[in-house]
C-alpha cells in the first residue's frame, strides 16, 4: 500500500511540474511571438551605457563573493542595512537618470495612478502575479531539491536564511523584523525595479527577449552569492520576467517575489520553532 501511495504522490508531483512548465512555456512562446507587454518606451543608448556599468559592478561584486565564499562572514544587522542602502542608491540613481530625461518611472514600469494601466488592469496584474506565483513555486522547489542532491554535503543555505533561522531559534524579534522587512518588502521592490524593470527593459530592446531574459535571470541568481540557490533562483527569475511580460507591470513580479520570500521565511520560522 505504501508503494502505491508513494507512486501516486510522485506521479502527482510530476504532473504538477509538467503543468507549470506548460504554463510558462506558453507565456514564453507568446512573448517570443511579439505579444509581450514590456515596451521600454524612451530607453536608449544612454540607458544601455548606465545599465552596462551597473551590471559590471554588481556582477563583479557577486563574483568576488563567490571567490571568497569560504572566508565570508555571517550575515549581520549592519550588512542587511548596508545592502538595503546600496540597492536604494541604485534605484535612486536610475530613477533620477530617467527623471532628468523626462521619462516617467510609473509609466515605464506600469506603476502608480498615472501609468498606462487603469486601476482595473493594475488589479489584474496583481491577480496574475498571484496566480503565477503558484505556478513558479513547484518549479523552484523541484530545482532546489535537484541542486541540493547534486551538491550533497556542500549544499548551504543563503546567509540571510541562516541569519533568520538563528533569530527564530532565539526569538530575537528585532532581527526577525529586520530580516522580514528587508526580504518581504524592500528586496522585492528594489530588485524588481533594478533587474526586471531597468536592466531587462534595456537589454530586451537592444538584444531581444531571450538573451535579455537569460542574462538578467543569471545575474539575479548570481548576486545572491550562493551555489545551492543558483539554479532555483534562476528559475524564479525567469518566472518573474515572464510575469512582467504578461502584464506590463512590475506589480506582478514584485508580488510574486514578496510571496516567495514570505513563504521561505515562514517555513524557516516554523521549522525553527518546532525542531
């Protein structure tokens, strides 16, 4: 009987994975056919130059982090705050650069009351993001398991995960709040603005959908400086980008990103409290 149950669960899991792949495969096919809603109005060569400088800088820091992973210090309060300030500065620089050239951020990224989306469409973008979150999660979990099996004893969680788990074990409410706010509110907004909104928008215009999607997804995974998370974060980034293409609004990937981080931290908190 147990074999039948295990076999049924495995078959159900496989069916879910296939269904999720079909959903995103159809989205990708639609985008490749020119039906994507990311337009990038007003982005030009100056944006390509700025994006290139920022990409080289962020990529360089990520590579440095991987090369010195063994000597990397545990995550601290100060590191989380500095990371938020750093990404905030990048967001501010990009927003100012667009503002000086009279390019509306809300219009470009499908945000706010003055964008090309009506209130109903903005709500629709959030609904689409919520639906696609449930489609991308099984894929991320599947590739996360594969990564851990491949790395074996060398598999390590991200530093922020270790930080949050330690805070949960000691009921450190300040650190729990700090990690929660940084991961669920700040990171989704800032990272989506930078990676999906600006970097992808610029590279999409000059190099096409597929090269931009693959490159930015790889960069997004790389900047988290964790070998175990590379593949699952790449898969997540592809899903976030396709959600942006499907809606034309960063609201969709922002919501998906926030939900993903919330589920991860919630799971860690539960395990830490019951282990």
